[in-house]
C-alpha cells in the first residue's frame, strides 16, 4: 500500500503568531487556494482510494477540498489531530512565553503540558495510527492522511522506526506531501514535503 501524508493549508493562526495545536482555526482564503491546488495535483498524479483526516477545521477543510476532486470515502479520525498543547492553544506566543515558560532544562518527555499531552503520549498516538493504518486499511492501493505538521513528523518517525528522542524532524510546508510505500518486510520513501503544486501561487 501507499500512504500519502498531507499537511493542511495556511490557517488563520499562521497570521496571528499564536500557538495553534488544538486551537481550532480555519483556513485562510490563501490556505483554501493552496488546498485546491494540492487537490488538483493529487487528483492528477496520486489519487487515493480513501482519505483519513483530522477533525480540526484547517485539516478537515483541506481534506474536503481533496475529496471534492477525488470523490472517495472520507473518514474523520481524532487520533490525527495536532499535539494537544493544553493551556497554550490559541495563546499569543509572546504572552505564552511569560505566562507558561518552559522549565529551565525543558519539559521531560513523559510530563504532559498543563491540560495537554506529553511528547511520549504524542509519539505513542502516532505509533498507534501507523499500526492501525497499515493493518485496517492494507487492502487499499493508496490511502491519504490529512493532518498537521507536528503529527506528521511523529508519524514519519513511527514509519521509519526512529526512537522517540531522535533529533530528526520532518518539516512539512502548507499542503506539503510525503509519499511512502509499505511492502511486506520493507518501507520505501518516494518523496518528502513535495510542494510543486504551489509554484505558480
């Protein structure tokens, strides 16, 4: 099976300089345009048989625009949501730095942020999704997952069996796409963070 992982388009939070995470901001008009360009590109080159999406507005709308182009099953999955950043969600970054400063040596991976989740819990969630996708959806030729930058980075680490404390980060731009293939006994990365559909914007 092939797994096409897609990040949502530009959201309103990107323009407000706030911590997004679980804050549920919609796409901007430019984000809608990015998503439409992505949908056109994916529909032509890598049409999926099924789409799984985070229920947060920015991802769900991106997935809906892809589905309008593809017309396949669209399933919401809460496990695809971005990092649960608890008290930081929607808070301006300058305010958060004063009100909720990080501990001197950083927050240990097993300690959750207030009202949120820990880095270990976040990584475990990505591992759970990877296990479910490669088990429950293996009959599909290609599956698309529409999610968020932080989740996607953890999901790719899970795919590549990287340790939770790996310093590797997979960056994903607006509507950036990653494609990999899961075969019996092997995983093949086809491309990472492809955004050529945005070149003319």
